C-alpha cells in the first residue's frame, strides 16, 4: 500500500534510537523528508546519515533537549511547515511517590507534557491552513495500565492524553488528525533500564528480570520497535484521515481489556 507520504515533511522527536528512530525509518521508507531531534548530537547525526543513505530522503538533525524553548525553535526553523509531527520523549525514571523531588516532577512534565504541547501549539494551525496534518504522540501503556514504579510517567503522559482530547474536534474538519500510540514492552534501552531498577528491588539480575517478564507475555517476546514505526507511518498516511483522538495500545496482548 502506498501511504501517500512521498515528499511530506516530518518532525520526529527522540529519534536517534529506539521507538523514535523506528518511526523515522518507517516514514523515510515511505518517502517523507525528516527533521530529527534527540539530546545526543553524535548518535543523532549518525542516525540521520544512515536514514538518508538508506532511504534517499532529506534528513536534518537538530540536537538538544526538546524541553528547551530554544531547541524547539531550532527544530521548527529547520522544518517551518511540517506535515507530520511525531512527539516522543524518554520517560521519567522509575521510583516511588515519596522519593520524587520537585526537579523530578519538573523534568517529567517538561519532557512528556509541556514540550509536546508546545510543539502541537506551534504546528497545528499551519497544518489546518494547508489542509493536511498528522500528529502522533508516542506515550506509554502505563497511561491505561499503570505500573506502581512509573507514577511520574503515568501522571505526565495522562495529562498529554487529556490535552489531545480537547484538540481533536477542532482540527479533524481540516484534515488534521492527532493520535496517541501506547507501546507496551518493547526491546529498547528504556525497557532495560526499567528492569534494572526492578531487578535491584527484587535482588536479582536484570537478565533474570527480563527473562521472567518475557515468559509472562502472551506473545512470548518483546515488541520490535519497527512495529511501532509502521503503525505510526500508517496513522500519518493519506489513508488515516478518519482516525483521530485515538489512543492505540500496541503491547502483544500483554494487557487484557474489553475496549
């Protein structure tokens, strides 16, 4: 299926590795030009070169924390009229409510609520004027199925979902959609760091914790990041204009539910 994305311009955040890179690659495979953002310049620039060389699309890299106003401005200067925005950010560190500091809360809200909100505020009106826009927020399954040590992530990301619900109806009539992807257990650095924290609590090795979790999963495996990337590409496509305001769980059946 041709997704109708050739020549479209996309901003992808936290794109140097993991789920963000998978989204960038899936969009590039459909012919979209990219502006990529991530904190670490070296890995981001390497990713940009590899994607450009592999998919023969235009790729620019803007390194820095998307929570910073200056970095957001630089990203938007590199792509002032995006057709696609993929909001993504590394989640807050796990922990317990009593241990969260004011700085922990500020970082969680800046990265997982304020920054994506600011990016949407910057691009939605232009998308509407041009008659095409796709926003995909990569959040987490903890929004729907909270984990006791992921309170910061659940709180900040749930706030983003609430914000999205207020925006959808005002934009769908101009062919601008906003959706959320909620990844479950995927094979990323983030997954490994979370299980390292849980392993320490339980007095076992991270490898033992990962193996135990994998054995519990209905799919008997962790997800491949490209599975999130391809879902993202479809939601950004010309064929997905009637899908908006949805929070799509992609978790290999790990979290049973009716709806």
